């Protein structure tokens, strides 16, 4: 069945460091892919999305490219800030279902 | 501002009591969802509804019930049959249903503690 695998956290970085959070997927068909962010005690917010192969989603300095050949959708940011500290979820819209990764906690130190 | 509201933010109940969590949206979305989040896990789907007066079980529906009498409202009842009800509950909505791959919009969540 469809699945999403995210790198385990926590990921701890210094401010202005480069961020990569890995996400790979297995799916039949042509799913859409999303990254959501969850701040402590809050719901999930859509960060970016990509609906087909080679699409690049971007928002607030974050980017992810839908790579069908490697079945990946890695999240990147060139320079993280303390305010980026949160949990990040990779999500796949599979066959009649949304599949959520387990989340990767990011902690950015000043 | 359009969005999803959930109330209350924190809820405490004694074991054996039913409790209802509220979810309201003013996004004019057709589909609504209830998820459960436990520490260190991804979200798990409890129930979803693609149109008014219709809903389907998700992966972990046992011990829960829902209704969808109005487009904007999708309350979730956690019954005494739910063995492990303490969790963070998230409501979401989307423009289309599960087959349409639209992004979901989430409410702020309700943290339920049952003792």
C-alpha cells in the first residue's frame, strides 16, 4: 500500500544553517505531495505542495521538489531561523487516503 | 477570516463518560475529517465526511461516532467504548474528497485527557 517515510528527529541546527528533511514515498498512481508544519500545541499548517513529477513547491524560504525517479520529496531551507522550530510532516494523497509521515522535530538554536 | 475552529482547546473527562468535540468551518468545504495524534506518531484518520448526511469510517473508528447535519459542522463524540481516548484531536476540511488530492486545512486541535 501507499506509504511515507520521513527521517527521524529531532534535528538540531544553529540559526542560519542549511536544512534538509528527507521524505520518500511509495505509491500507486500519481499522488500529490505536501509538507505541513505544526507548532507546539497547534494544528497543522500547509507549508507547500506539489501535484506532479518535477513540480517544485516553495513557501517562506522552504522548497521541495517532487522527484518521481527517486520517489522523494525532501524539504530544504537555505538558512533556518529560531522561529522555524516545529514539527514537519510529509504527506501523500494516496488512493482515497491521505498518508502522513511520523513527523520530524526541528529545533533551531540561536 | 475563513478557517476551522475547534472547541474547547483542552478537555478533561472521567473514564466512562462520553464527550463531544466541536468542529466548525466557514471555508465552504465539502469534505471534513477527524484525526487523532499521539506522541511520536503520524495522524490517524478516525472518520471523514464528503457531503452532508454522509460519513465513512477511517482507520481507527472504533469507540467514536460523528454526525454531519450541516455543511459547516462535524462534531466528534468519544464514547466510553474507546479504550485509550487521551490524545490530541484534529479536525480538517478540504474542497474536495479523498479522491481529489486537495490540500487539507486544519483546526487548532483539542487535547482530551481522560482519567
